[in-house]
C-alpha cells in the first residue's frame, strides 16, 4: 500500500505576517486553530504553520497519512526509523514524528 504525502508543516515566528505574505503573494486561504497554529489551503497541497519562538533551521515538516497509526509506527521502527515525538492527539486526529535512517524528520497522522 502506498502512503502519500498528505500535508506539510512549516514554522512561523509571526503567524499574522506569514498569513499576510502567503495570502497576498500566492492567494492561499487560512484557518486558525488556536493562537499558535494556522492551516492553509488553495495551495495545491494542504499544510499549516506552527508558531515558534525558536530559530527556524528545519523549514518544513512533511506529513504522511495512514489509517493504522500504531501499525505504521511499528513498521517505521522495524525499518530503522527513530521516534522523535511519540503519538499525540490534536484537533482532528493523532500523529507521531520520526527520523528516517538519514535523520530527516517526517510525521504520520490518522483521524483515529
């Protein structure tokens, strides 16, 4: 079974400026989920921006989707991936972050 790229996340040091920039420059639409997160659409691939006070050195988080989160987590570990952030809940589902064998961080989410 193929696991598609489903979502991409960026960091932002100022959500209002970020939203203004991307909506004016590229016509993206935004939906706020609390004071520290905004999701974007109308970009060809959905994603979001998370507010951070830390310097941004990894600009994007690629998010995959899988319906069986625990099963795919075990598979990732079995193939040499390292869990960077264990399964947690967020509005709309659950997800975890992992590092691939080269150190790239990705996430996988599920509605369940």
